[in-house]
């Protein structure tokens, strides 16, 4: 069976094509706020692949998701949009209203959760998200502005100080304004993760998303595991559960 797995975020679209659970093709690309148009451009290629099923994780609104579904219906195969349920594959959602939890966070947890194991799952993407799992129970979490959102906020709200792009790399005190800003933002986010980990020392730290490797460099004492494709793994788990 050939499957198409789509991760549609706020700015980026990523896909896997698998055959018998083996990845045979993959792509990550900015969708410029128009994922349906990007998929339309990929449609001819997808048709040649003879896809048997499509699994989708989308953080977009209903209008955009309907456009995406309409485009992909041309592949003439079942389409499953992942949703957050109270429970899935034994994982219990910690939100009072499960639908309010981001599907990306839910699938990341679904990919990693195991009985009698505790995890801190950190998504290092458009936002920095922290979710805690204890023996298949989601305990809730935290959402913080990521590195770049914090820098943009300073640029917009600090008069007379120009803050050009620079690398987020080290935590030593800055010796000029640009370094102070970048080192300070990184320090704040790393410290937030450390605080959460110190509250529950027996949990495994899992990092995923575009900046996962950067954060892992500054959290060595927690032996972090970087898993870049956690969401798509969780999407596969979700779709398999729908067929049981």
C-alpha cells in the first residue's frame, strides 16, 4: 500500500510517501499561506504514485482544510484528517476540551508515548511548545513565543534600537546590544525547558522541530533525544488506530 502523509503547518508543508511503511519520497517546502495551490502543483506527481490513502495533519482553519480536501479528492483515495480525541492508542488528552489542543502537539505525543514512561516533548517550531506525559496521561503543557517571534517583538516595540538578524548560538553575556538580545532570548527559552525538566527529573526529554538541534546543544545534562519527524510518525499511528 502506498500512503501520502501531509504535515501542513502555518507556513510550511511537509510530506512523506511511504510504501509498506518505508519512506520512498519526502519534501518540505514553504506554502506561502496557500497550501492548496502548492498541492495543486504537486498533484500530477502524486497521481503517478498511485496513492492508496492520505493522512493529513493541518493546523489551518476549516476553509483552508476544505480547499485542501477538494484538491486531493482528485487522487480518488480515502483522506483522513487527524483530530484530537479524548483518547487515542491509550494516550489520554489532558485538556478539558480536547479540540482546543493543537493537532501538531497531539501527534507528536502520540508518536512517543509508552506505558509506564514519562516524557517532556518540546516542539521547537513557530512556537516553542512543551507537553508532559506521565504513563500515557497528558498532563498539559506550555506555549512560548519562539526565538524569532521574540526578536520580532523587540524590533517592533523598542524605539531607537535596531536589532538585525544574528545567530542564536551561545548563552554567554552579550557585549553589544545585538548579542544581548539574541543570547537573552535563547537563555530564556533554554531556562524554561530546564525548569520543567527539574520539576520532574525522571522524564525523558524529546526535542522536535526545526530548532531542535540548537536547543539540544544547550541541554546536554538531560540527554535529549532529537526526533525531527515526530509529527508524521504520530500521524501514521493515528491513521492506523482509525482502522482498528
